[in-house]
């Protein structure tokens, strides 16, 4: 198990930092810069991720006779037992100095990967920001889950019975259960189900709201 590498005051000042609570690992985490925050959103809302650690290790390689250090963004462990390191950085820069540093960092990760069993994947800003709707939903979902207790168990059971293998809108579910469960509690339960991977939804394409569609997760049903 890894422990986060401490953040220096200089890095906090230079890159900016996010202090957020992770429901997945049940502790507060510190993230440097917007890219690492957006990477965390992806990891936190991935139901196939069992655990993670921010800034798990620093790797070092000699690139063109220059020693280059890179602090990896995350170590991730998945529910199937597999592990992976992630490193977030911008894809390119017009600044020659920054562009050279980006290339060096990429070479460090590539060289390190040749020697390791657990690989590191580079994820760029272009990939993290390619879907604004999904990114906005991840921000909303992590905020919701971090600030709300788990839903009422009986609510969840009743709501699940209203699902089928065909997509159903959140508004339709709220209306069909209006005499049993208040609309806000329906939304709470469905958000938690999406977070836990208990149901499927089109949340990558549709904002979380009345038009969001959900349906049965066949994998969960078979477990």
C-alpha cells in the first residue's frame, strides 16, 4: 500500500491545490493543479476502482544525461485485483521550455514502464476534458456523494424494482414513485447507485437531471 508523497509549500503556491474528501477511500486528499483534480474525478466515479493513492511514488530516469524526476499522479487498484499508475500532464505547450519538460516526462514514464510489472498510463488534458458533460457530471456526483449519507435502504429496493433493461428517465421514475418516495430521495438513491456501479445510465452524454436515463446493470444482476 502506498502513502501520498508530502506536498511542498512551493508546489502549492506554483501549481495550486485542491483539498477534497474521497468517499471511496474515506479520507481527505490533496491534489496539485486542475489536471490532477480532474483525474481524481474520473478515478473517484469509476465503480471498477476499489482504492487509490495520490502521489504514490516519484520515479527517476537519466534522459540525455539529465536526471529527470517525475511524481506519478495516482496508484489505482481495481476490483478485479489489477493495478495501474496514472500520470496527468498537458498534451502540448507553445512554450519551448515547457514542451521540452513534457517530452522528458513522457520519456521518463516510457523508460520506467520497460522495467516495471505495474505500468503507468499518461493521461492528457485533451483526454480528461474531451467530454464536458461527463466532466460536469463527475463534479456533481462526487460533490453529492461526499456531502450526503448513504440512501435509505428501503428506498433503494423500491427504486430498483422500477428499473428494466430499457432506459427510463429520472423524471419518469420520480413520477411513478411520487406516492411512495419524495423526488429528492429518488435522485439521492439513483446518484448513489450510479456511483457504486449498481445501475447503468447515460450520464456520460446527458446532464444529471430529469432527462437522465437509467437501466438495469446486467453484470450486477448476475452477481
